[in-house]
């Protein structure tokens, strides 16, 4: 890798950080790297006070793709999945958000996350598991 390649990689990474910062992303939960002509993004893309909308993520993706030397964008996020079709991208949330309980109950029919409402003694839980394993 030549010195100019290192400089452009540094500049692209700095510009990606600027995009995330401008959109108030929680920088402690997201990682990114520029290699070749692709920006790789992984971790959790969230705001300090909540979640992004798919439209907000689409805007960030377009801003990153508009950066010099960036030709592709790859997401490996824990809380969002990107569906790419030709020149368009769609984003869908993959885990339960921190929305209020009423919104969580409305989404419960499509969400497979289990919410534990009360604590149980560990021995009771283990006994239940043993009984189910016998059946």
C-alpha cells in the first residue's frame, strides 16, 4: 500500500465518522473501515436516545456513498439488515427497539424476542428445562 492509499483511507474513515457524528449516531456502538473502494460498517447503529428510522439510515448511506473514492457500502449490523436491489437499498430493523411498552406490545405479533416479565428462581427454571427435555 502506498502513502497516498493510506492518506485516502484515513480521509475516507474521517469523513465516514463525520457523517455518523452529524446524524448523532452513538459512536461507541458502531465500527467502520474503508478498504479498497468499499466502506464496511458493523456493530449497532443507534442514537444515544433511541433508534434511527430506515429513512435516516438511507440518508447516511447516500452521504457515505457520495464521498470521494467510495464506490460500495457493506453493512453487517446487529440491529439492521440492508436489502440491496440494483441501485436501491432498503433497511429493516432486526431487533426489538427501546420503544415504550405499548409500542412493544403492538409489535409483539411480529417480534420473536422473549420478554421476561418476572424473575424466577434458577432451580425452578432448570427443573422446567429437565422436564421438557424428558418429553
